[in-house]
C-alpha cells in the first residue's frame, strides 16, 4: 500500500502478480477512486460543509440505489465514510464493524453490493488511533474479556504480530495498516463471489487510512485483474 509506512498489499499484488496478468484498475475503478479523493478533499478543506443531499435526491433514493463504491470501515464513531467522502444518499454502500474485521455477514453484504448493485470498487479503510487494534495490542493472548471480544482480538492479532514493535504510536499505526491488508485478503480469499469478480477484472480493491485530526484519507495503490484477449 502506498502509505508512508508501506504494508505489503498493493506492492505485492502489483509487483509479484504482474506476470500472471494482473494490471492496474479499469476506468470504472479509477473513476470511483477519483470521486472519493475529490469528496475527501472537499471535506478536508471545509469540514463544516453540507452533504450533497436535497429533497429531490432523497425522494429519488426511495426508488433505487446506485452506489459507485463500497466502503468497509471501522465502526468507530469518528469515522463516518459518507461524511469523510462528502457523498449523498445512495452513493456509497457502507459496511462497518470494529476493526473492519470480516465475518460472514460482512462478506454477504459486500457480495450483495458487488453482485446485485454492480459496485466496481471496495475500499477497506482503517483509521488513526483505532481502538479495536489498540485493545488487541493491550490484551495479552489467552486473556478473555468475552467470547465475542475474543473473536475480534483473534482476527486482529495476526496484524499486530506482523507489525514490528517499536514505540507505541508507530506500532499501532503499523498494526492498523497491516489489518487493512489482512481484511482485503480475507475478502478475496473467503468470498467466491468477490474473488471471481476480482479475477475477472470487474471489481477492484483499495486500502485506505483515515487521519482523524486532519480529515485526510491516504489510499493504497488499487489493483484489479483484467482479462486479456
């Protein structure tokens, strides 16, 4: 990923799989990413600005939805994707869970967006000071807080282990970025629908990291597989 501290996701997929026919995203994926970047730039420049929602748009949304991207993000109350990307009703298909950990309901939701809504892009967005990742770091393996929290920490712990320990702030950020990568890999590995569309070049994945203080979203390199004649 093209963050200042680079996890493996984008660079591994682009570099190591290029010989197998993997390529940069199609134009639909590019356009979706550019819309997200433009919306985030507007949010950074004017965080108090209103969302592009009108009575007419609200009425139209009752008839149909045509989201241009799906976002899997943390459930943290400071990380609302529709606000961060300055989008209106029906423009983003948002799925949220603490630490953006994937389970069957997350997979099914994103499969729905890809298969039935034809969304061309899935963004997995981690964020600065993620409490779920911080709690995983702080909770020793083997210590149980509850069965469900055990599930959450178990899902995040490989990313914590993969991040090289240093000072606390650097370790947390590294673990958050690793967790974004891990979530994307789970989506591709654990969903036949998403993997088929990814391999067919009709959907792309991109990682993102949201800075709470600045409002800025940093994106990884997006990748998709395109068919060649």
